C-alpha cells in the first residue's frame, strides 16, 4: 500500500482483528511489514507539520503459504531462547516433488517471507544476506549435468531482481567489496589412480559485480599441490558431478579478514587463501596440513561461521564408526585447533549432507541438521532451548540482526 505521508514523523499500526502492533516512529516514510498469513488491518500514521495526526487505513489479506513450501513445527521454545525474537534466512527444498525456495521464518516457525526458485532443473543451492542487507542466492542445475551456475540478487520488496553468470559454480559464495567470490569446479583429464573418469576439484573464482570477466583466484590444481589420489570412497563414486571423480568436494568459503577459508570436504581440510595473491597460507587437517586438530578431527564437515582465531564446524561425521553428526567450536592456538565446545545430535542422528552451526548474538548456538529439517538453539552448557522441524531440507542459515529492517 502507498500513501502520501505529510511531515517528518511516521509509523504504521497493524494487526489481525485490531491494530495491536506498531512500527517504530521514524522520519523515513517507508516500512516493510513481515506479515504472516491472515486478514490484516493496516493504518499508516503521520504527524503533519502542525503535529496533527493524519492517517489512512487499509485491509490486506496475506494468502496461505503454498502447499509446496514446507512448514515448521516448533517443538521446544523455552522463554530464554534467543530465536523467539530473531528471524532466520535460508534456502529450503523438497526432494519430491523437487522445489526450492529462499525463506525467512520467525521464532514461532512461521514463514514471514519466501521466494520460489525457478522450476527444476534449476535449484537454489545457497543463500546469504549480502552487505547491502538484501537477499542473494545461487542456483545451479539440480543434478549438476550442465553448467548453469547463476547468482541472483533480489530485494526484500520483490521489486528488484538481478542475475550474474557464475561459471562452474557449486556450494558456496561470498559477496564482498562489490565483487563475488565462489567455489567452482576445475578439471584434470587424467584419472586418479584406481579410477577411470576425469578429475573434478575446486577453485575460487571471483568477478566484480559491474560486469568484468570472472577469473580464477586460487585452485587446488595450481595453488595447493596435493597428491591427486582418491581420499576416500566418496571421491571414487562419481555421483555429485556426473562424469567426474571429485577429489576435494569444496563446500564452504568464509571471509576472515584478509583470507578466504575454504573447506575441502573429502580431504577434511580447511585451507586459508590470501585474498590478494591467491596464495595458500595454511591448511588445517587432512593431507600435508600445516595446522592440526588436538583431538579427533571432524569427518566430512561444513562450516559458515569463523573469526580470526576460531570457528564453528558442523561435523557430519561420515567416517566415524557411529556416524553421529555434531557441532564443534575450535580455538586456533598456534599450530593447533583446540576443541572448546561440542554438541552431538541428541538422538545420535547422522546428517549426510549440508548442516550448519552459527553463533547467536547472546551466546547460544544455532545448529542446523539440514537433511532431517531440524533447527536447534543450544546453550553453552548443551541444553536445547528451541527446536523446530520441517519436512523440507534446510540449507545453511543466516541469523538476521536483532531489530533487522530491510534496506530499500
Ligand atoms: Zn569420504
């Protein structure tokens, strides 16, 4: 709705069956309300230059959310849970029928915003909130049979959409300093020992958003010389990238000061790449590593949240005897990564793909067991204070800032 607002003080009153809610009073005559389904009454209020209250009232029906968008049931919501007052942004998808979305839910598990992806074979595979405060996401071919890697930027109000081609894109990207950096495949024709198909491994490519050509900043083949041998049976099974045997299966890229930290999943290794030179600065765990874990290393993990001397890792646990998945926090202490916190899935469940763990503003952790559609808020002493579940797969999650307001 739109109304010509007089004066410099504006707010919106709104609610279902009444006007119980109210936005902050602001000098900006724009507001975006994150309304769940239902019949709403909305009143725009402005104070004119003489301080008189001027209003316009409308009604708005927000339709029920689509059948194909999996709903969330909140099973636990303790009063102390931070997520009761926060919003979560992520991609979610269903395997049957195939459908993918980017979405925002609130602490009651209700969707407050969602955007459908294009129909298969396009799949939304990763979503971030960019430095502009807007949603960004990538899509690729659902079965990775063609190179259709694409970056999308949309505005929260849905009025603006833009897209860029990201060659060989898979798994993860970062938008920073007016450019995008993404995980991509590079290839070698010679099969690895014991295999017959050509090799796919990982590179970081980047491009300015103003249209210049993409370039390779760093690649396993040229900048991280390792013996190209199948590290485990996952690499030998050409199932993720048809026609190729994957050596490293990079799945995460995180910006930490002047470095990109890259997770090479099949190698159980994190590599730090100099953003300016593309040089490998250190590697943690896995083959020929310069840093090591002080205990049992994670097995085929993912990660999204890292800082100068620490990180949170979602340890899928693929090669552990009981294959229970866990969230682990490490402190980087010289040449050792020291485990300072661990939370295993309470039922011993295994998350075979994706998975995420992030800090919340008040010190709790959000753990995402992607394949079972479970999100949990966990306290430092390991209590689950918020727990939601959906039939969909949940991708990796961004916690929107408290008091988040979208930027127009
Ligand atoms: Zn493996």
